C-alpha cells in the first residue's frame, strides 16, 4: 500500500535511517513513498548517500524525494515524522552553559529542567507552525509521529492550537523493561509489566512472570548489588540501570524508565551540589558528548558507503514509529507506549497534561489505554514536572514571559540550586539571546 511518509528534520543522526529500515521491514509498507526534508543541505546529502545505498540493498524501486521545502513536502502526506532540533547544538549548549555560571549543572537538558524548558519553547513554536501548515496543505489528515524532545510540552502545545494528531514517541519504556528483565534474569518474553507517568518518568508499577510478583526479587537484588554496580562484573546490566534510578527504586519502591544521568534532572536530589553529583557519578554536559559520539559514528557510516563498502546488516529496531504506520495501514493491532493528552487516563495526574501510557493502534489511530491511579508519591513526582510543562506551554501560546519565570521557579532541579533572582536573570539572558525562535516572548 502506498503511503506518503515525510521526515521533517531528516538529517537526524539517530532516527531517520533506523526508521527507514523499520518501515521497509513490513511487507505492507514496501511501496511507501518517502520524502526527506531538512534545511541543512550537508546533512541531507549524507542521508541521501546512506538511504539510497539501503534502498539498493533491499530492492526498493521508488524514487525518494530529498528537499529543503517544507510546505511542498507536506502535500498529501499520510504520516509526518518530526525529528527537528530547533536551534541545533548551539542553542542547546547555551541552555547548558548560561545557568552553569550560576552553579546549575545539567546532564542532558532536552526534556526537563531549565534546558528542557528552553528547548521546549523553541520546539513548541516550530511544531505549532508545522501543525498549521499540515492543516493547510494535507487533505489526508496526516498524523504527526513526534520524536523531537521535549515530548510532553510539544504534545500539549499542539493540542492547544490544532486538531492534527501528534503522538509523542520514545524508547525509554521498551529499553528499560528489557534491562530490568536482564537484571533479574527473566526472559523478556515471559515478563509482564505495566507503567504510566510522563515522558522519561514512567514508573513501572507492575512486574510479573506467570502471575508471580517480580518486584520483591528486583528490590532485594538492587539492595544487595548496590547502586554502583557492586556485583563485581564490569559488564553487569546494573551498570546500565545506573545510580539514581536504582537509588530511587530503593527509596520509592518502583523503577523509573529514564537513564540515571537524565532522570537526575527531573528531581531536586542528585544534581543539587557538586558533592551529590560526584556521589551518584553523574556526567555533566553528557548531551554534548552524546551528540559528538553520534556525529562521529554517522560520518563513519557515510564514508564507508562512499568507499563502496556497503552498509552493515540492519534489523528492525525497538522504535514504535513503524509499528504505528503498519497498524494504521493494515489494521493489524499492536500495543505501544505513547505520549498523549491525559483524557482521564491517569486519574490522579492533571487533566491538561501529556502522559506516557500503554496504547493500542489500529486503522483508526492510536488509542490510549485507561490506567487509573498511580501510587500517590509517584503521581506527586510527575506532577511537579507537569506544572512546569503547563507554564511553558502558556508562555508560548500567550507570549507571556512571566510564565517562563514561573515554570523555572517550580522546576524541581532549577529551584534547588538557583535563587529567585538568579532564575529571572538566567531566563532573561536566554530569552533575549534566542528571540529569533520565539519572537515577542
């Protein structure tokens, strides 16, 4: 079946090629039409090198479009995969470096905390315009599969101004659930789990195997091994589960789905002083090293193809994007975890919020499954961030600078380090420096 799939921000190092492989792994999607849009011509050229080599390898016969024209690319789209990074690395570095002068250190800074708020402001502004453009030129009611962080703020902002369905997608639930199964020595196919929360703070509230509660075993192992990989094995899965979320497991009883370096930014406990940062072995400015590593790996792949050495074998990833497309095209239902608006799905989280929950997909789209109540202490931890999301959305939609101040005043990490005057000074510095991305804010 022919579907027009448009990648916006297609030069993404981490997602585009992976998602193309995933999509073409489904028989029903082999006739899909691909459009790759990016304003960075060098990145687009590198992508073209890799993707066309893969097309030749798998026998894909259609001609893909590579373009820097957004409006034209969206015409007739069925699926729009959003991968943009507004402001690129330069603005993300500014988000990290300016507050660092005041003592606020961050690790990833793309979803929560001060860095997440500012990346959110830039991204929401763009996504709102993208949705309006889709409404204008796409008569097929295209669905947006959003891989751009921050997920929650983006989905919430889009819901405020547009009827275009925007589904936020991540891989932390599937990644962490696999790690947990390995950690406790249970085959993944035999482990049942449930969870809910917000992006990067989904709490796994159920871990079972054939009706047996696995949490007592998991908690005991975590206490025995310690949060610093005290099992004595360098390659132990404990090293990947990491320090802060194992510490949190010991304290609140449940596993959170985001990596320890990033989760540290969601709460006020771990990055508040240089001493706590060292205690939990957190990697400051990890976002920068992550980008550098991906760039090097991607460039090596491009050079390999240019030398005529071909592409290494690729298999379907854990990403949900291709699963959604296949289910909507074929009506073969699948289950995923998606970031969606909270229409009384998690009943003790605010209604105007974006939650990440189990969802079923069929030809009619993505349908979030009712979850009910999170344990009160877990809901409270999520709600701290949700209020930040709400105020950041309010700032963009209403062009209200005070809402940025208020968002940062409520942010758990930011207010654990900065004074109120410092919060305003940092916010004004970044808002003034980044006006091109949100004029008038």
